[in-house]
């Protein structure tokens, strides 16, 4: 193991999950925090405000807010919703077994994760961002059935939305992959906006949400933004803009995280075509 590997290996995330922090790619959880789901009964409450990485996230929001004021709309992104966070506490494959074999303790873990998520929401709201958002991609149909989404994810997402509204902020949720099977379910949380992937039929998204929920997306972050040409970007942007001519509820964006190798000219092209439309 070289020096860089030593620096990035076996560090703890905000709630103690062993995590890798590579220099040029996103953090990765490589070991569970709980080796047995029953250990949730022994897990102590934690104050995430004491985490250096949480404080760095808040500092980033603080700097952006100070620099931009209200000129730009600042999204306070809080990453994992409870179902997603639970999958990292237990590792994704193990978590999928947990919710089938031990739903009672699975719900205890979800309650624990909900508290963590709500702490982060309150901390971010205090930085005067304009909205709050989470991601819950492991809860989507690419990973679990719609029934499991409704049982183990939707009720907890609903509580996040309720808190965001109590804090006076609109709320957005993100789920990766093809979400067609839960398009009717996701609005039941009361969310204001939703960020969806290119794998979900954009025409179905438009038909379901154009009169009620803001869509953020849905450009393919890899196939179009990272590895496509500026012309490819322009064509996809125009396709989305034309579809949403009948609705103001649309934010031009990638459907998921933009890879670091994305050419900056493709980002500029997405913004330019949108602003000039």
C-alpha cells in the first residue's frame, strides 16, 4: 500500500462507516458499520455537527451564499436519504436481505438514519440555502420492488419533506435509474421537485409532473455530457426544452452526478443553449 492509499483507507465517515476518500473520485464505503443488524439496538446517538466533513460541506454552502447572495438559487444537497444511508451502514447487498428477513430491525435502522438526515437538514438550513435535497437511489425500482419502496423508503422520505417545509424550504429528492414503476408514488411524500435519470421515459415524467412538480434533469451525465460532443449536448438540451414548453416546472440538469472528466465545453454548451432558448 503506497502513502496515498494509506491516507485514503479506513477513514471514518460522519457516523462511523469505514470509508475510502480517493483524491480524484467520490468517497466509497467499503465496510459495514454494523456487521449484524441486531447491533442497531446498541448503536448510540451521534451529533454529526462534530464531523469535520459535515462542517466542510456547510462551509461550502456558506461561502457560496456569501458570494452569490440571492442572485443564484442555492441547493443545499444533503446526499443520502434514510434508505440510502442504511444501505451504507450495512452494505447494499446485505441491506437488501435485511429488509426481507428482519423488517423490524430494518425499521429501527431507518429511524436511526432518519435522525442523522434531519440533523443535516437543520444544519444546512441554518446556512440560508434556498432549498434542501437528498438522494435515495438504492430505493428505486432498479434495486427494490415498488412495494418495498412504499414500505421502507417513502415514509421516511415523507418525513424529510415535512421537516424541510417546517424549515421554510422547498425540497427535492433524487432517485437513479428507471423510476417509471414509482412515478405515481414519489409525489406522495409532498416533495416540490424531483431529480430523475435519463433512463426514465421523459415523456412519462412530463405527463405525470408538468402541472405539479419541478423536474431537474434528465441529461445522461456519461453518454452525453462526459463522452458526447457539444453538438450532442445541444440536441439533448433542445429536446428537453421543447418538451417542457408547456410548463415552467423544469430545471435543465444532468440526471445524476456529472463525472469529473466531463469537458467544460459541454457544461458551457448546456448552459448556453438553455439561456438562449
